[in-house]
C-alpha cells in the first residue's frame, strides 16, 4: 500500500484519460514487502517469467494488461494466463499509462527532450495540475530541416528507420502565409506518444511526431501541408523507462529496486 501511494503521487492518477485503466490493477492478498519492481511497456508471458526469476513482487506495466473486462480466466488466452500466474505467484500489477503521458517530466516531455525549444505546452491541457496534459507542441529555438529532425529522433529512440510523410507543397505554402517559410524547414513540432491521430488532428504545427497513424489519417496530415514522422508505437514509449528508473528510486528513497525488463520488446521488426 505504501509503494502504491507513492506511485500515485509520482504520477497522479487524476491526470489519466477518463477511458484509461490506471493504478493498481491487480492486488495480491495479504500484506507484502516489495523489494523489486520490474518496469515494462507490455506485460507479456516472457516478461512475467523474468519478473518471477528476478523475484519481483510487482510489475509496473505502462500498458494496463487488464483493460477490457474478463468473462472468464482460462489457459486458452494469453492475457488470462498472465493474470492467473501473477495471482499464483503473488505478483501485483501497477499501470500508469496516460498518467505518465500527461505528467510534467513524463513520456511526452521525454520525447521532445532531444530538441532545443523556446516554448512548450500540452496539446490537451488538464484542468487539475498546471502544465500537464496529453501531447506536447514546441517552438524550436532554431529551425531544422526535416531530414535533420528525422536523424535526431532516430538517435533519440535508438532506431535505424522511421516513416516520413511529406507535406503537400502547395498546402505548405498556403499554411505558412506571409512568412514564406522554406519547404521542409521545421519551426514547430507537435508530438504524442503511442497512437496520436486523434490528439494531433488539426493541431497547428509544421511537423507531427507519433508512433502510429492510419493510412487515411496520414493522408489528411499531408493534405493540410504538414510533415508526419511515424516511429512505431513502442519506440515513443520504451526509451522512457531507462530514463525514469533513478527518478523512481529516489522518489521512494531507495527502499525499492526498479529494474527495466530485458525481454520487453517491439513485437514488430523491419526486415
């Protein structure tokens, strides 16, 4: 209970989106001393075996493994097997998800941390805590070419490939108006972790960056005269875990060890 209370303070659950399932989503029976917590983006069966091997009493899974209601728990379904095994081994599950997206110093702030900017604010601010909210829009200190931005984010996310949709040149010129900003020179960037199509829609920026969008969402962005950079859903999130470990340990005064999973990985690969 003490650890859960601290995790709730680290990223207040009031910041989470109303549709989300955040916080303690699986609580073992009885009082337990928690020494090790395993951090992961997705709680897969392989990650759970790692948690058991490393004697972790809790898994902090960014994506909630319990989201839709279960009508039954059987061995025929992977998510059911995970929940059953967690219960059998007395492992709790805590999921921060969009609370981490919205918090100051959270995932969206981490995404833009590779940029030098003069201003930043949430795309959809919350009405609870100042400067928090979904997504971020930044104004760069110095304009960058789209190729330069792509290179920076490949390095930041430690990936070799991104997907780029180039703005319609005529709509780019119309959108820039009197500024006559050179095509492909980026001054404003809007980002959203994960799948940002609905959050980024209509946001006034030269470049959108998110993990994934549908084909038709991408077409709409290009038609508006904006560039779109897609990095795959998982890459906008996973790198944050390594950067937040020390912060979490300091937040709980070193009483708990936070370990980043070695087996949490993107289910997709580029070949």
